[in-house]
């Protein structure tokens, strides 16, 4: 069994590699990436996997005056103190400007190309953290502008690139980089991360662990979102109602889930402009309920319930509606999520989803092509 680093292993140094809660094997890979190797580091992980958090600890180790071979940055030298205050002269983060999705090519040339040969002002090195997260964060022109600096740079320069999918980057970018894949964390690690970040409410912590599925960023967002637990309760009530309510309810009831809690009191059924963002949470919740129902119905031995605290209610509805089809319900939710990501008509896609869920969950016979249509996804 691999050794895990928990909050009890941390020495209180927030910039230390030991503040990264993960398997010891990953820590070893991270340590090796900063020891005398000028090859650009590429951190690869899903949204919420902790890419930026880890990149900052690597940068701290590279900039530190007296780094430790195992723990990285010392946390107390002038370089570490400046980094902790968020104003280090030798750390450059290249990301889209506020309100933009893409890094301008001019910014690549200005922030990287024009500063590449300037000797560090405070540290022994200069570190560039490059955000290439999505396929449009750093476009092909921006990547081409980055190629020469990645290949030919002074010895004191180090690059750290962040991405969700390296295949979206140019092969020449990938070939110049040392790739480090950040996997999902264990439940034990997730609890340690939440505890380390000041989350002490056990109910919030467990809910975050259940829904984040091993992604620290998502866990922290959920634990810090006091409305999420209320949204989960409301969505589950809506889910249970779909088994027996009318078509009218299926077509209109979901709108209440998308309203801001304060606006529900002020504006009745008025939908807010953030409805698409909130719909992502609703879809994730609905899919988790359907998957749990499938595990219970099929008695899948290795199946782990996401909503273990709702098992009694799910078992009760399964007993009352034995013909329910949670597999098709889950597939329909997944297809709808993909369709919404592709910017199909929002109201049409969601109405189709809710009517389909009503049929599948209640066990009504319906041909597959009526809702699970190949053009939906």
C-alpha cells in the first residue's frame, strides 16, 4: 500500500511540497522534476485536480534560496516570503486577461519573450507558469510564440505548463515538456485537504468528498458553497417527484431549481441569467441519483453509492417502482449535458430531458429513440 501524506505530516509551511496531500509516489515525481532539470514541466489534470496549487509549490521550490531536497521551499527566506505575499518579481503567470478566454499572442511575446533573458531580481531563477488549460486558453498562434522560449532559454529559467488535455497542444510543445499526470485523490486525502483548508463541519466535508470524486478543487468549492446542500435537497425532492408527477410538473418544476435562493422569494418563477451554470450542478446531482438507483436495482457488488445517506429513500422508491430504468435515465442526462455544452437550444434540451426522465424513472414503456436520440449528444 502506498504511503499517503496527510495533514499530520505537514510542518505548517504552506509553500512546502509536503502541503500537497497526495500519494508519496507523486511527491517523488514532483521532487525529481525540480532537481537540476531545465526541461519544462507539464502538469496534466482535470478541472479541480489542483494543478495551480501544485504549480505554486513547485515554483516556490525553484525560487527558494535554501530549498530542501524532500520538502521543497523553506517558507522563510526572502524569496518565500515574497511569494507568500503574492508579489514575487521572478514569478510570471501567463493567463488570459480578465474577461477573456484566450491568452493574446502579444501577451506571450511581451510577458515571456521580452523578459526571458532578464536576470532574476530576487531569486536564483525565474519561473513562468503558463495556463494552457482548455483548448482555447492558449491557441495555436500562442503556442507557436512559446516554442522557441521553451526550447532555448537561459539556465536560470524554468517553465511550468498547466493543461487538462495535452493532446490539445502542439506535438512540439509536448515533446519539449516533462509530463506529470495528477490523478484523483482518495477519500482520505480529500478529507485531509478539506481539514487543512479550515473546513471543520463534518456534514459539509462528507458531502464535498462524496460529490467531488477525488478532485480537491471541486471539494473545496462544494464545502465552501452553503447553497449546495440546499440545492441537493431540492433536486432530490424533484427527482423523487418525477416518478409520479404529471407532464406539466416535468416541464415546469425544474425551473425552480435554477433560481437563486433570494430571488425565489423576490421574483417567484423568474429565471436568472446564471441558469446554465446552475444547470450543470443540477445535472450532476440528477445523474448521481440515477447511478445510485442503478447500483441498488442491479445489486452491483462493487458499486459505491455517491449519496449513501439517501439509500433508504432510493430503496423505497425502487420497491414502489420496480420497472424504473435508471440506466437510460443516466444516459439521457449525460447526453443532455453534452448537448448543452454544444450550445443547443437550452429550453428544448432541458424539456426533453425532464419528460424523458419522467418516463424512464416511472418505468413507462417508451422507444429508445424518443428521448435517447443519437443527435442529442
